[in-house]
C-alpha cells in the first residue's frame, strides 16, 4: 500500500471514531426522568462514547474473533480482579460450566472430581450456578439460604458433608459476599475445591480482599444487568496457571495447543508431540486433551469490555451509594419488609436491593409487583429461581438436601428486588420508594 493510501485510511479511521463518539452521546445519552412516564428498571447497561468508539474501532479492524481487544481485556481484568489469569467467555453460565468442568480434568491427577462426587451449593439462586454440577454428572447437595444476606446458611455446612464431598460452588448473592471465613475454613479442613460465582459481585470484597481471589476458580458475567457489560459475556478467574491451562483448553475446543488466534507454533514443537494414540508429529493444533467446547467471545465484545472495565470503580461506588440511599429511605417500612444487610466483614458490590415481605403481612407479592410495574413503571425481579428444587427442570435430578429449606421457600414466595444500577439517580429511587410506600401503607398502617 502506498503512503498516501495508508494516510487516507488513518484519517478516515480518526473521522469515523470521532463521529461514533458524537453519535453515542447524542443518540444514547442519559434521558430526563419523568415520574410515571419513564421506567425505573431493576437493571440496565450504562454505555457511552468510549464503548461506542471501541466497538467501532474493533469493527474497523475486521478481525472479529478474539484478538487485540480480548488480550487487553483479559490482562486488565486479571490485574483488576487480583488473580493470576482471567479468561473471557461468552456468558457467566459458560464461565460456571468451565469452572466446574475444570475440576474433573485429568490434569488434577488424584484430586480430580469424578462423576457421582458431591458438590455443596445453595438451594436459592441462579440456575446456572448449580447446573454445571449436574451437567458434569456430579451430585449437588443443597443447603438453605439466610434471609437478609440471601447467602447460604453456613451453620449446617458440616451436616452437608459426606465421604464423596469434593467441592463447594457458591454465588455471592446479589453482590453480597457469602461468609468466606466459614466457607474457606470448611474447604481447607476437608480438602475441598471452592468455586466462587462472582457473576453478580464484581468489585465486592471480604476482609479487605476481593471476592474471586478465595476460590481456586471464580466466574463473572457481563450480561447487561451486571456491573460491566459487553452484551453477552463472562470470564473465568484462575488462581493458578494449571487451572488457566485447563480452562483455556476446555473453552477452546478441548485442544492441547495454546496458540493465540492467528499464531501457529507457540510451543515450538508443533510437529514434535506424540499424545494419545496419535502418530508422532501429529499437528499439535489439532490435538485434543479435554472434552471441550467453544465458548470464546468476539473482539467486538472484548472492545466494549475494555471501555467498561475502565469505569468499574465508578460503577461500584454508584451501586453502593444507591443501595445505601434505599436502605436509609426504606427504614420506616421495616415492620412490613425484611430489609437487606451486608454479610459481616464484607464490602458488597451490590447488584440489587432485595426485600422480603414479613410473615403474616396482608400483602400479596404478585399483586404488589404487578401494581409497581403497571401503575408506576417500577421494575422488579425475583431472587432468580427461588427454591431451585421446586423448578420444573429439577424434577428427578440426582441431589441431596442437608437440613430444611424453609428460607428458600420464603424467598420463593415473598422476596423481590429493585434496582441500584448506576443508571438510576435519586429522582428514580425516590419515586420507587414513594410508590412502594404508597402501596404498602394503603394496606398496613405503621
Ligand atoms: C449468580 C449468577 N450466576 C450466573 C449467571 C449467568 O450469567 P449469564 O447470564 O451471563 O449466563 C447469573 C445471571 O445473571 C447470575 O446471577
């Protein structure tokens, strides 16, 4: 290409990127809030000029598969999360699938889990925290949830133990860390792996240490409701290079080769390996040592992720401020609602503001949520699957239960949450609180 041609390409690129930023600001900038007319969503994405610029920048590359933005995203995420390596994947559910599947890898030798082994988890939460346990032929052992923190009740951990227990897989519920002191001590005592599902908790910490750094593996989701987004996306955080190698292989078709896309001979032995029953010298690029998937992201997703990651601290601070604003503002409704609380010793990175109607209160949750939605445009969410054992898909699945699941049933019947995401300001939060108070006080006097 001539210098003139190259200069024209560079100039066009600059122009397109500047226009993209301007477009994002005009077309997707914040809109004024009109009470009763504007929705108050429970969650949402906060995207701006930087995200649009990166997205268009990656589109102009025309690289499409994982490339320079993915490499930048993975290394910045690992640094920010305080882990050895971070691997980007196409969803939080895929991240959980890979993290649990990694525990069965032959690379772990005697410590590898085998089908039929048991994994302790919480009966309340998101299904794809638990599903990879079943998908790998392992047996989930369910413990109840604690109201208020909405994390697993750790007081019955020892009861859940059996000779086949090999791991604990738990989510930090709605951004509130679970009791990591109790869970890590239990795992250490019994030689169990810990997988932290941090999909709703990026930026949270416990005892001054970030969640995701306690377990052998941890996971993140970048779906729009989450702390940062790339549309669809997630990541596996790995505490060791061994786990990084396993997860990467499982993510990338199960291959033994670890070349970046577009590279061919990183190990310098591409035609010198002999593995399995393959002939000596069989191309390492086509040698598979795990039962793998393909769960990678595109570079356009990663490009948005890079811009979002730079804004993470501000997002987390806004979520915390919004949560506290609701906690203070709703204190007068504590006779009707169990209000949420942070786990002792933790600094949550809140995903939502969860409330539970107290027993005997003459309020029908579905009627309340319908009224908020239809009359006030205030969006709510349930605490995901409630008691997961009562979901249709769980019928006849192998599992064990340790202790009663009364808390999980309460969550299923009487809990709901509203938004704290950074797109909400005090106008929306005040309107949401007034709406809730209006409905409740028409039925229950203080
Ligand atoms: C705790 C938890 N784990 C996993 C997931 C799955 O993430 P994704 O929607 O990216 O698959 C979610 C989704 O919100 C979640 O809340």
